C-alpha cells in the first residue's frame, strides 16, 4: 500500500487534524528538517536522521494471539503510511521495524529490548494482551522507551512510558451497566469471564457498581480457563439463575464456543439480554453474526459509527486490506497510536521520549475515527462509551452513546 | 510351609495367563551344591519356571523358598541380592561395553544409586574380574567390546557376569545353544567347576550334554513335573519316552 | 424452583455431559487409533482437525456463492470431504515422515510437532490469521424445545450422533473388515504379519490416514460448537491426549470409557463448582488415578 | 584400560574446555550487553537440554514435562524477588501495601502462609532445587516402579505440564495467573535490571552451566553412567544383576529436574519475570528439540543445540518474519529425520573421521594394517591404542550412530 493511492479526502482531514501544526510546515518538508536539525530533535541517541525516524511495532504475527493482533498491525501500518504520505513527522519519514512477539511473553520481552536497546527506536506501537504488556513494561521503564498500547484493559496501571489508547475498565463498564439498568431494566446480573486479570478486574468493578450504586444483584459469577470450549454446564446454571442480564468477558477461542453454544441452548437475543465487553467486529468473524444477533457489546468504537472521520478511515482501511476487512475496537485504538505520537512529537518539537511524554497530556485528536479523543494526565484517553447491537450479518448497530467523554480512571476509588 | 535344608524349595507353584496354567501346582527341591537339569518338550513351562523363581513373572499361587526365605513377594533385584542369578536364553550382555566393563558392572558393590555414583574400581574388583575372566576363558579379551565376541564367548561372559555376584543358586537357560562342539566341552567343564560351591539349575535340550553334567534331571510337561531322578532312570521312564516321542 | 424446572435442568445437564462425552471421544478417537495401533504420537492431530474445519469453511463459502440453494444440504457432504481431505494429508504425512521413524516412536513425536508448526503457519499464510465462521445450515442451529424450559441443543445431538456413527464404524472396521484384521495382526506381531503376506507398510499408511481422517471429521463437526482459526486445533489437542492417556492407549474401549468418565466428572463438577476449579479438580483426579494406575484404565494385558 | 579411561576423560574435558572458552571469553568479547543477555537466556534453556541428555540420551526416558521443573525453579526464584520488590513503600498505592501487586488485585489482604518462607534467600535457593526434585521423585517413583516408560511416560509428563499450567493460571491470586510474576527488580538490594548486573548474571549462568556439564560428565563416567546406558539397551540384564532399575531412572529424572530448575531460576534472574507460558507443553517440547538438535547423547552438544535453535529463532524471526515458522519446522523435522544424533552425531560421523583420516594419512607409514581377518576385536580395542587406528573405530561407531543406537558415540563425547 503506498501513499499515492490514498484518497485525497482523508488526507486533507488528517492534515487538519494535526491541529497544532501550521500547514506550511508540513508542506515544506526539507525546510522543516533544516529548521529542526537532528541534533536538536534527538538528544538521547534515538534512531533519527535528517530524513528518517525509526519506530518499532511489536505484535504477535504468529501463535494464538495472531488472530486478534493482526488488525492492530494493519491499522498502525495504515496510520504510519498516511503520516508518511503527508510528509512524515518533523520532516522525517517513519520507518517501521516489525518484530513478532509470537504470542509468547518472554519473546515480547526479548524483542522489546531489541527494539529499544539495539534499534534505538523512537517509540513502539505494540502489545495486545495484558500479559505481554506486563512482560515488556519493566523494560520500557528501564530503557526509558515509549509504548502505545491499543487494547481495552483492566486498568490498575499507569506508567510514564506507556500511552494507553484503549479504554480502561471503568470507561468500558460503567456506562454499559447504567444503560442496562435504564434501558433494559436489568436488576440481576450473571457475570462470566475467562480466567485472567482483565475479566476478573472488570467483573470486580461491575459487581461493585451493580451492588453499591445501582441496588442490583449479582446472581452468579463464573470464570473459565482460557481456551475452554464447553459451556453447556454454565448455560444450565444461567438457566437456573434467570438473570436479567448476562454480562460476559470471554475471550479467544472460548468466545466462539460460548456464543455458538448459547444459541444452541436456545438463549438468543430475542429471549435474553446479554452485554459483553469482548466482542468486536474481529471476534464477530469467528463467532458468526447469526450466533450474536440481538446481543449487545460495550466498546468505544464500532465500524458502523456514523461520522465523517470514521467513513474516511473505513474507506482507507478497506482500500488497503480488501473489502472484506473489518475494523474492531482495538484496531481503531491501534490506529490512534501513530497519530497521537505525531501530535505529541510536533508539540514537543523533539523525538526525545521525556519531551514527548511531557507534551502528551492534553493532546487532542479531533480526527479520530471514534470522534474525538484527548490524552489525560494519567496517559489514558478521554473517550466516549458506546453500546451496539449485533446484527445477523455480523455488523453492529450503535444503539447508545455516552453523552460526555468518559474520564479515564485506572485506579477507581470505591471499586478496589 | 515347611522349613527345609534345601537351597530352593518350590511348593504348589501355579501361574496362569488368562486361564491357561503355564505352571500347575509344581513342587521342586534343589540341594546345596547340586547341578539340576530341567528338560522337557517345548512349552512345558521350563523358562516360565525360571521366570517365576527370579521374579520376572509373579506367581498366582504357591511358594518359592530360597534358603527358607520366601521369594514370591520380593522384587527382582532383591531376589538377585538374596543370591539367585539368572542367565537368559539369548545372551544378554552389554554389547557396547568392554568385557572388563561388563564384568565390573556386575560386581555386587555400589548397587544403590549413590553407591553407584561413588563406586571405585579398586584392587578387589580388579582381582575378582581377573579371577572370573580366567574361569570363563576370556582373560585375554578383557578390553574387547563385548558385541564383538563370538556367540559362545558371549554366553560365557554372561555366566561370568553372574559369577561376579557369587550367587548361591545359578539358573542357566540353554547355556550351550549355538555353541560348537569344542565350546560345549569347555562349557561342561565350566559348569562342573561352578557347582562346586553353589547350586545350579540348567535348562537344556541336548541330551548328551545333559548326561554329562547333570546330577539329577527333572522332566517337565504341561506345567507339571513328569519325572525326576538320575539321568539313566529318567531316560528309561515310559512316561518320558511317551512325551518325547508322542510330540 | 419448581419440580418441573429441576427436572428440566437435570435432563439438560445430563445431555451436557453426554455431548461433552461425544466431543471428547470424537477428538480422541483418531489419536487413539494412531497411538494405540501404531505407537505413534501424532502431535499434529489438532492441525488435522483444523484441516477438517477449514474444509467445511471453504465448502460453505463455495456453496454460498455458487449454489445458495444447496445451503441446507451441503453439510453432510462437506463432512465427507473433510474426511477425504484430512485422509489425503495424513497419507502424505505418513509417506513423507512417519514411515521413516517407526523404529523410533519418540522421534515421531518431534517430527509431527514440527509438522504442526508448519501446518499452522500454512493456514495463516493461505487462509489468513483471523478466525472464520462457516455458515451452517439452519437445521443445525438453535435448540429443539421439547417442552417449555427444556432445550436440547441440535448441534450437540448432531455431534453425538456423528460420534456414535464414527465410533461404531471404527469398531466395526477394526473387528470385522480385512483392514481391521490386518491392523490387528500387524499390532500383534509385525514380522509374522509380514511373513503371512500382509503388506504392513500399506496397513500402516492406511491406519495413519484413517486416524487423520477421523480427526478431520472431528474438526468438521466442531465448527458447529467452536472456533475455526489457524490455532483452533491447539484448543483440543491437550484434552484429546488426556482422554487417550487416561484410557490406556492400547484399547479403543479404554478411550470410550475414559472420555465418558472425564466428560461426566467435568460436566458435573462444572455445574456445582466454578469453571476453573472444575478443570483443576478433573485434572487432579486424572493425575491421581494415573499415579496409582499409570498404565491407564484399560492397559493391555501382556505377558512380560 | 587406564590409558583408555584417561583418554576418554580427556576427550570429554577437551570439548567442555572449548565450550568454556566460547562462553566465558569469546561471547563476552564479541557481543554487546544486549546480545550477551540473550545468550544468557538461551543458556538457561541449556540447563534443561543438558538434563535431557542425562534423562533421555542416557536414561532412555523422554520427559515432555521439563518445563514443569524449569517453571518451578523459576517461580521459586520469582517469588523471592517479587516479595523483595513489594515492600510497603513501593506498593503504597495498593489497598494492602506490602504484598505483591497481583495479590492486591485479587482481593487478597495478607500474604498467604506458604509464601512466607520465600522471604528468606537461603530457603529460596533450597526450594529452587528441592521442590522440583521432590515432584520429580514422586512422579518418577510412581511411574518407574510400575515400569511405565517410553511414549506413555512422555504423555503423562505432558499431562503434568498441562495441569500445572492450569493450576497456576487458575490460582492467580497466589501465582499471578497468566501474566506471571512480573516487574522483578532487585536481588538482595542489587538491581538486576542494570547492564552490569546482566553481565554478571551471564557469567554466573555460564559458570553454573559449565559446572552442570562437568557434574553430568562425572555421572556419565561413574558406574551409574555405565548402568544408565546398560539399562537403556538391556534393562532386564541390569535388573537381574541385582540393581533396582527404577531407582536409577528416578535418579536421572531428579537430576534432570534439578538442572531444569536451576535453569529456570537463572532465567527469572536474567529476564526479570516468570510466566506460565514457560511451563506448558509447548516450551517443554521445544526444550526436547534443543537437546535433539544438539545431540541427545552429548552434553556439550545439548548446549550448542539450545544456542543454535534460539539463535535461529531470533535470527529467522527478525529476518524472515513471515517464513520463520516454516524454517523452524524444517529444522526440527530435518534434524529428526536426517541426523537423529544431532550436531554431535554429525560431528562424530563426518567431521571426526575426516580429521582422523587427514591425521591418519600422515602417520600411516610403518603402522601394521589394522584389523586382522575375522577378528573385529582389533578395531574395537583401537581407542586404547594410538591415534592412527582410531579412524577405524570411529567409522564403526559412525555406522552404529546412523542406525540410531549411538551408544558408542555417546560414551566418547561429553
């Protein structure tokens, strides 16, 4: 995919979107580079030359997580290509070094060290699972690198060296639960998750919110091992508990099995209200629209979002990766990474990690496909929460949107 | 069961494989210093008998007493340590090790894990190896890789490995199979020397050889003892003749 | 809770156990044949299942785009194709790899492991790294509502029926057909079988290919209840191994009993405990029994 | 005899010495701190491979659960480091300061009792080895006493690996779950994340590994080593020579477990975290492949195998991101099919005869023709005599190795 194939309209929009930057600077690249010599924009020995800046991309292209991470790889690449087509950052083209984390946490650690220590990359876009992020985090902190992390996650973390472009748990959960109470009159909830930190933390927050703030009741809470494929016993327990709402955070291969078996047991959207934190358009490919129709998903982004930014983004994405390509929440969040970094670098006038980090809080991106985002002091994004209903053709219909931007709160008081 | 002076007292021994009784209420007594030969047609249960005595096969019923000590419940290595040595039908030696190593490994010291770790090949071991090598006629072959020995030499080596342990009862399954006439003669000599201070049970088909070495002969048939006694007496037993000719 | 509800839940829970039994048996069967009859550990078993699943996906896509009218009918035909495709790849794998390693059974394990890596990457390259979802005929979806509140999953019944069919077919073939006779003769005494004119090389190849073919059928059937992706096979392989190990490897009967035991233990404990605890409990039980009876439930009785 | 033995000794030691020079001198000089740390990580897998040589190559028993012991050793070390990293000051943000972060996330309010001993470094060092060895003893005793071996043993160890993974992931309040134990910082106040620390840890790892190789070599040369080999080929003969065969296998299993555990502990120290992905079936099989590539009969080969496969993995995945899995698969299959004795076998069957031929050609004149007709014995006793005849013996050995028996190859290479 090369820059000249890009449709002109998104390019113009993104140029506008790089808000702080005067148009003239972007157009006269050489003048810009001369105006900002490498010695000035790079004082810490990063891989930045007069014409080029090197960044790293660290996802699983192989192994079990490749299913999920492929979308992020594509979106980041798209954003970088678009930025390069606009003339790059501070007059320098972005060159990407791709590393394969291979769904293996020690490999993530090894590759992140390689990117930071050997390749001296200016920033890294990468990771998907919490485990991979936890594995690389000490390395980013030690080597003072910068990571843009795209996945919605459990929170309970805030690092100088990470910008979290997905939702932390409260942003994703609280609005959804309130909506469930108001619109669906849900009073009893059955919580189901895969057995690891993200679902457990999410469910802990959900339980607190339902019990302490909504006066609702949790009638069941269950966790199943990752990769579990048989949910018939669980489904019977749900049938006994008869919850108003099934609140689910099942991931990976289990996800598909869960929805196929729900459908087979007669639990469909028509008969039961289900709200999930873990089904995006990507998961829908495997689950199949017919198995999820009528269920609801709580995310900050859906491919069907109706705004100009998103239309341009979807068009560019499909142009690059084929008409059948789909965009899930994390894919969009990954797409934000390079743009947020660009904005911060340009605001800082430097590639130095410390300066970029210092410039980051307050960075706005009005061109984001999800609408508008802004980086909070705590390195998470202000963003809106949305609820969408699964359609039989595998798409989502957005049915609700939080009126205000949700403030990121990775260490929520009262939910610990 | 009774206390006896016998080295080996097998009483009412029975083993069945899926209902087939390979050994059927068998009684057998072996004296100290005796060389007993067990003969019988194929499938009579001779090898199974040795398997039972050395613990390779577990008995369904009955008792095996060695020096008045019950053996049927002991694991194989304890039976060996009690003083019963067993040579297999096909020579079973460590083909990749030298003759010396083969004998050394069989020396009854350092049999535990840590004993084996700390085992030193001292003068006593070497002396014993030399003594046995001399006895089995392999004194000039000590450095040879055992796999390169002739078939007869392998048989002797295995006997030698058993002798390293000074067993009080030695059981040999067809020790002269595949040997030349000259080797058979030497083996007969060897056996005679061996049983001077221990008991020996030999399974053999070659009647000439049996006549040469046996003190006493036991004839087995279908898991039972058909006849027992001196060679000439057994040979003239009509039941024995019937079994051998009938098959 | 009313009596009716308890009655319904009990029935549905009983069926849950049965359908898990069917799943476990179907995934273990191919492995058990290859392992039990040939002593070969096929670490690529999961990938042969994936081949079956992708066959269904490809055929469903083809049917959808070229002959939408046949959507209701393609599935049984696709399962047959899954068997044939997996059989063919199994045949190929035996010819290229396995036959050179019969004297070194542990090495087959390493070689098939390499094979599974290559197959996973091939799926990723050829079909794509993301999951896919074959369109299933309507009659396979949803539940059969016997009475109000009593839903029996149709896909569960389908898998159960298929398992019975395949298991019956295998047992019949093994004990009644010429092939079965040859296989059993080869297992009992290879040299003798050769001497009596059985082409053991061919017998091995067919046996391995049949094992892979059954894996393909399993994979195909599981598209109704689980995911289809490059690494889907790895979701099943471990359970499949446990079933075979626990059953005692040498006998198909053992595999059946072990699948039943594990399925019931897991299904019942999942109902009364939390999911993760149930898994741990089941596994601990398996290991404890294996410690006491390491040869598995149904060890072949051999004279040693 | 003595001449032969010293020759054997020396031959083993020579290759270990070359390895030592490579690890302690060449690598540190040739590599930057980043690559050296990577090698250090690979070497921690080397422990497992060395253990497998003893268990699989010598003992004839293949375990597919070595990741279990690697993991237990690693977790024991990680628990100590995690406690040290979780002092009340650095965890002040938690609801319960002073306990590891993942416990706090899982609503634990006090350190579980069984974690307490891991506050002591001495106990931790003891536990690193003792816990895995105890588990290996229990499993080994139960299995080997009942004469379970071969393929079946392999599968059962695999099941154990699976169970431990599920347990650790399921009990995340106590173990950190899928994420494992991360963010380990200091060892007795010494920052293990600094470059100097990593270099020191590399040398410690390399030295420990060399010590392990020497230890194993010593075991191989003892009567126990001879017995292990003997058992592998003629188990009944060993049993009926009065040895409790099962206990020797248990010993080999425990030895391999202890080595794996040390490797795991060194891994934790060098990489800075421990996670269940290192315990399961996949890493366990990979570790077997390290040993297979290096040569299952050769201790030094196993170390080279671990290095080579991991270098290959790193290099291929950096250079051919789309193809690397195919290349790795080809490597595994190729080694198993074509070189069952791995690199060491290749060396024994091709390089060594070639060297010997070159040497032999020079010294040929004046030597009597080796191997008198009908007496193959002359050949086999050759290793005891001087070098020219050695070419004959190695050829005999090579043929043997090619058949996959390879015992002789083994007893000569460390």
